C-alpha cells in the first residue's frame, strides 16, 4: 500500500514545489528494536539537522587534510561516516559525507555546524574552496519500515538501488536496511502529519550511530563514539588535523571509553547535559555522559552514552540527580554499541 502519492507536476523540479500526500493510516507502534521494520512504513521530519557544503577545484584535497574519512573512497553512489577533529583529536562534529552536484555535503546536527564551519573556513583560505552552511536550502526526511523502498519511490520518483542516489536536487541515502534519509529542496512539500523526531533518535541508538551535539564538542576522540567501528576513520589515508592522537589511540590501544546503549526507566527523559552514575557496592560513582535518549511507547527509555569499555553487562546505572532512575547495558550489545 502506498502511503505517499505524487501530485503530477510539470517542468524542472528545481522550479516547482513537489507535493505528496500521506495516507491516513500511518503511525506504527514505536517500540524497541522495531523502528527499522515499522509496518506500515513511517516518515519523519528530521529537525536540528543540516549540512556544510564544500565546493571548488580543491574541495577533495582540502577535506582530505581535515577529516577522518578517506575522500578517495567517496563516489557518486555511496556516502561515508566521518569526523572533523581539532588539533588534539577531539571531535568538532560527526557527519555523513556525500557528493553534491558541485562538491561535498557534510550532513550533521545543526548545533555542531557553527564551530565546525569556522574551523574549516579558517584553513580553507589556503585552498580554492567555498565553504558554506547550506542547511536552510534543504529539508531532511527519514523513511523507514518494511516497504520503505516503495514509499521512497512514490515520494521522489527514485527507485533506490545504491547507497546514494541523486536526481537533480534530490538525494536518497540508504542508511540501514529499510531506512532511507532524503535530502530534499527546501521547497519540497509534504501534506499530512509526519512522525516525531524520536524515530530518528531511536534509529541512531539502535544502530550505534553517534549523535554528537554542541554539548559534547571538543570532548571525545572519534573512537570514544565508535566512529572506527562504523567505518568513519581510515587509518591509512595519511595526515589530517588531529590524526596523531587518533592514530595513537588506535595503535597503542589507549582508548578506554566506548559508545554504549542502555535501557531502563526514568520519570524525566535524559538530555545530552545529563551524567550517568554506576553503582559500586553501596556507593554511586560518575560513569559517563548521555549523548541522546528516547522514550518508547511501552515507557522503556533507551540511552546512548559514552562509558568505560570495561563496564559489566550486569552493571546498574542511574541518571545523576534522578535517584529513582534505573538502567542496564543492553544484554547483547556488540562492539558497535548496538543490540
């Protein structure tokens, strides 16, 4: 069943507003480990999301010296996770890189764009590049569920068969099985109610993708948020800003913290400003930082947090200042922080 129906338009898509209607039967149950297989499929307006656009004849060469990922591996039909670090190897941002018509897009939370953009522009004066915040030129929609491919096709006219598809100003990224991120012109209209942001946050938590906001800029090296585990670091690409620290952590095994997924219950949904405590005997000690959190329909709260990598599966944790809260690591968490 198609939930999205195209309203026929004529002319160049750049010059028209595309309108798609959403069927009334729309919202699936929001439950742990089921968001990726929602039935019927659902669509989510992603708020707090944007992109930096790097264009010009030196774009690839410049970015190769700034980012953790290898721009030589970025083609028209794929996308890459990556990180942008300061000179100490601490992250300004975590992003998805993809080819645009004239350069490279770095998709990331809008809260991290200002600082990351300023650093890129500071070094960009020595290269033939134009570096801009192009967030307002686009809108961002997640489509996920068992028939997501059909819904994406109905919505955009693109039948996704590669990791990244582009037709004019429309980009379709397959981010996981049955999950697609659409980067659309700002004028692209959707009639009907889109689902809430929690679906996007839950997908990050369940897949082990870091959602790094401004609260934690300059705090973590890439390995602490598992960027190495999701293919966001190339250790053989050569020098880039922060590379010495990142390489040392990798080759000398000095990283002692990892991105993990917890589940439990609490009255107040944690935020990225909250800290976690772990119970040791009768005492509670600081354990790590909350990155993001969601509350499912069954009242289970899932947390993405950076915690000591030796944390035991039986550990008991709580939110600092919320003594009634209770969390444990997911029982089958793998090295990516996923369940």
